[in-house]
C-alpha cells in the first residue's frame, strides 16, 4: 500500500523527457528508448576511438555504446549516472552493450574488467565510482574478474572540461599507478570518451607490465 501511495506522490519519470513511466520501465519511456543514439562501434581496431588513443599506449581494441552530445538524451543519462546517484544506469547500459557485442570474438579475450579509478577525495565526495556497477556487470556477463585494486589514481585533478587535449594529456601523466605485476588482458571502462587522454594514461600504466594487454570501452563517446 505504501508503495502505491509513494508512486502516486512521486511517480517514476523518464530521464530523457520526464514523462511519467510505468514502474516496470527502468529509466526511459519507450520513445526515448527508441531514440538512444547508439554509436555502433563494436570492440575492435576499426574505429575512430582506436585512432584517437595515443599510439604509444598500444591498446588492443576500443568500443563505445552511445554518441555523447550536449543537451541530448545521452548527456542526460551520463549526468544522472555521474551526479544524480544513479550508478545502476551503467549496469543497464553494460547489458545493452554486451548484447550488441555478444558474438564478437574480442570479448572472449578479456580476463579482467577495470573501471577507470577516481581519486579517493572524489570518491568521498560522490560516494561511488560512476562506472563501478557498469564494470561489475560486464565482468559477470563476460564471466571474468572485476578488479578495483590493480589500478589506482594517485593524483587528484580538478575539472578538466575546459582544458585542451595536450594540456589534459600532460596533467594526466602519472595520475595512475599499478599496484601489482599480474599479466592479463584488461577491459578498461570509462563513462565518456572525449580526447582519450585518461584511457591512454591508464593503458600506459597497465602495460608497463610486459605481456599485459588493454582493450577499452566507454559508455559514450564524442563524435
Ligand atoms: Zn522519454
């Protein structure tokens, strides 16, 4: 009964257009679900994400689920994931990505899923790493390990949205550190791919251990 009262007082709304949705719908109304801007970039070397990564970082493959544009549905989703305490959105998007890539042989190579780490100061402020649930879900779907300890963030950087590619790359250098010498093929997971500086930096650190390989996945990417 309380559930009914609550859902009458606070009906569930679509994250995209804010219309009221039935409680059975997860995050979006049917119309917004149909309008999800899929990037159709399966995990491989044949896409612009792969090209954008610093070539000295040597990734194996790259993929993204959605195109990220300002003032669109994808921005709203990422905003809720990051700042509105909705990390379960990442879990849902991870499942969609897995379904789209299910027959891709590159997935079978992955041995461990690592979220791009956030600094402990930011973790304290936000209470969660926005891609943790996404990473955990992927690890369970890929039947492999989920690992939040091999890569840590040692430098806290302020908001970087205003800085250019080279400035970001410089600031990102040495922001991450490996904590062990395990040799694995890692799937590195981030929320938004913009310049690729963060993912390049993480990859360089992970591949410092000879034999380690890195593929990358971002929930959304700029075009
Ligand atoms: Zn909607």
